[in-house]
């Protein structure tokens, strides 16, 4: 089913209600996702992006109901990742030779994925493509948002920014527009998407937003490649991206832990008690089991935090696998300007807490206290030390 966006622009994408894991198994999509493709029918007919490969045939069948494929003049590939380029293989079998407008880097990634020598038309920032009816497409390279090959495409006359991954959300919804969906759900998904996908590229985000402001182009609609289209106050998501890309923090302390026999869990609960007593109600103090919680949701909470306290018992002279896994993911996301400390219960060798601290250091966090350790099941004296530990950590961020 297609949906009208604005003027002669329609959404011809795919709503994926079922997907629960994206990027293989790496990203949880509790609310599904969408792969947004847009069809422009001015004097020239243009298709912007496609859909994920499993939906290629369905996409083309639907597209044929909207337009005679031979009448498509141009294809724009804003980004080659297969959630957006996945139907190109099927499409180009039907209309070989049609020009594909993309960045030079995208010619490499598209050839790398599909091993075809399609009619690539390389564009750079500021290049324009006439659509007729007094309207044009303006291309804006956007490297690292989300791959080196990414670009934005802006449509004059309708003032639509087709931003591809940037400003997206993994959020399936029967309403395609931001003013028609639950605003809290929408912002939660937009933030999760930023925290888990775009954080490492925050300085590119800041540069791109500054460049966009300098272009001084009117903006009525931001049409990303995932989730809803921002048509009501589209600048709101640009403003949020400015905040999120600026080493974002809220008044939040997050405790992440795992446990075997509840010793480290008891420590976590008492560190939370010390933090809450010292930080007061203005602060959120949250605690998550990394074995039981959703990794990407926990990472979103880390993204929001000024202080991260991570705890793990010792096993086999190391740490439990869920903790080492999430610490590695946090390292890759390169969060900035966060304070941290480690803790853990142990029975024998006891390296766990120190190894967690090493993981936090590798992630670039500022360690504000020596690791808190408790031998065997923590007794009341140990738990009081944990509450004091929480109190001391609180002083480092107040
Ligand atoms: Fe939605 Fe980077 O692909």
C-alpha cells in the first residue's frame, strides 16, 4: 500500500511488523521497523531507495501498481546497506540501464553487494537533478550517517529532506507521520536508534547539522528510511540530534550487573540505595541485569547516564559472558564524558571486578573509585560498604 507524503511524492516502502532483530541479531526491534522508499512523479519520475531484500518481489509488485517501471527516469540510492538497496537487484533486471544516482563510495558498496555494473551516476554535495515543474533534487553527501557511502537528497519546491538512516527509528506503525503516533514511543525509539547506531559518528552528525543550517534550505518534511516521517515541526528531531551528538547526559546513574548466586546482585541493590540516598529525587538511578535485560535497551540507558557502575562476579579468572559482551559493545559505541566504577562478589581468585574496571577504561569512561569487592556472600558489613560506595560515587557526579 502506498501513502501520500506531499505534492507528488508517495511512500512505496514496506512496514515490517514482525522483525525483532536487526543487523543480524545485534539490535532489538521491539516495535518492528519500516524500510521507506519514496516515489516522486513530477515531469521526471524518481525512485528514492528501495527495501530490504526479502521484500524485493513484494516491493516491485506494489511499485508496478503505481508506475510503469519503464517510466522511472532516475533511481537515487542514498545508502547501499541492504535494508535500503535490497530490491535493486530485482528492479534492475526489469529496467537495466536506468541511472542510479549515488555517491562514489556507494558505487563501491553497491558493486560489492550486487556485483553488477549498473549505470551509476556519481554525485557530490550541491549537485542538482532537474525534476521538471520547477523542482529539483539537491544531493548532500552524509558520510558515516550511517556508512561512508550515505547521502541525503533534498527536494526543492516540496522542501522534503530524504535523510536515509539519519533521523530514523525502528518503529512500525500504521500511521506514517510523527503527528499521528504516540510521541513518547517515537522519541524512545529515535533515541535508542541514535544511542545504538549513530553515537560513534556524533561528530559527523554535528558537522552535517551545521552544514545543513548553512545551506539555509526551507524544511517542511524529513523523510527518513526507517520509521515515521517528520512532517509536524520536523526541526524537533534535528534539535534532538544536536543534543544527542553533544556527549549527551541526563541526571541518571545506571548500574549494570550480572550475578551467579545473588552476591553481586545484593551489592548492586545496596550501591543503588547509597546512590539514591545521596542523589535525591532529581536523579534517576536505574539497575539492570545484563543477563536478563535487553542489551540495546540497556545501552540506551547507558547513553543517558552521567555515571555507570558495572558489577560482575569472577568465573574462570574472568567475567560472565553477558558482561564482557556488553562492555565490548559499549567500547565500540565510544560514549564520551561518562564516569564509572566497578564492583563484584567473589569466592576464590576475585579478578572479576578489576576486569570490569578495565573494560570501562577501554570504553573511555573516567574511573572515579577503586573497584568495590565483597568475598563470599556479602554480609551486613559488606552491604553497608556498598551503600557508602554508592554515596561516594554520587559525590563524583553531583
Ligand atoms: Fe538502515 Fe545503514 O541502513
